[in-house]
C-alpha cells in the first residue's frame, strides 16, 4: 500500500493514539510479535507518523493532519477494507476454525429476495446496529474501559443487489 496503512500499521497507530507507550506496552496492547514491531516501527518513524523519545513511542502530533488526511483518503481506506475482508474470509475457512464454528470468527453471507417492506425492516436493523456502535464509541470516550486495541471486534455488514456485485467483479477484470 503506497500512501495508506497496512492493518499492522493501523493497529499500532490506533494503540499510540490512545496514549504513548513503550515497546512492551505496544506488544501487550496490539498482540503483535516483538520482531514484527521492530520491523514496522522504523517505517512509521520514517513516515513521521510516530516519534520515539527515551524508550517511548507516541503519535507525531505536529504534522498528523497531513498524514491523517492521506491515510484516510477513500482509496486507502478501500484497500484497508479489502485487506480486512480477505483476512476475515481466510480466518473463517482455516481448517482448524471450521471445527470451532461456535467460537470465532463468524462470517454470514445471505442471498435473499426481499419485498419492499422486508428491505425497510432490514435497513432499520442496520441503522439500529449503526446507532448501537456509535453509542458504544461515545460511551468509551466518556467512560474508557481498560481495553486492549487487539481485542476490538471487527463487525462487517452491508447490503447490495447481487447484479451490482457481479458488475463490480466484471469491472475488476
């Protein structure tokens, strides 16, 4: 990814956006391997996204609006979303995960014809989910929990016509 972030870089940036941390704290918060972090952190330092001072890493706040605008551009977020989808699908279909379907991860895809009224109900449920997630985020800002960045849940839902998805695949070819 040229100007965007890899998921590995994103989790580090999210971790450091909460508070500055030393290497061990980053490992505990992100659940990333020590050697992997030693490879990724210098890249973030060179991009002037983070800073390192006396054993502590933090977000580079002086020019963060420049790189935040860049990594949050639509094309970069699109690539991150693809990376998340691919990882979710791959994790779901791992041989050892198939036996443990009741555990995690979960992946549900349904193709169903809906009446106009049924689609309104579905859209209402999706809006309720969106409201629920926004409420949880607002609650965490007011009353933070002792949570690890790596323990966040990634929830994906969407709605599209089957033909639009097929057309999208054909455009990619």
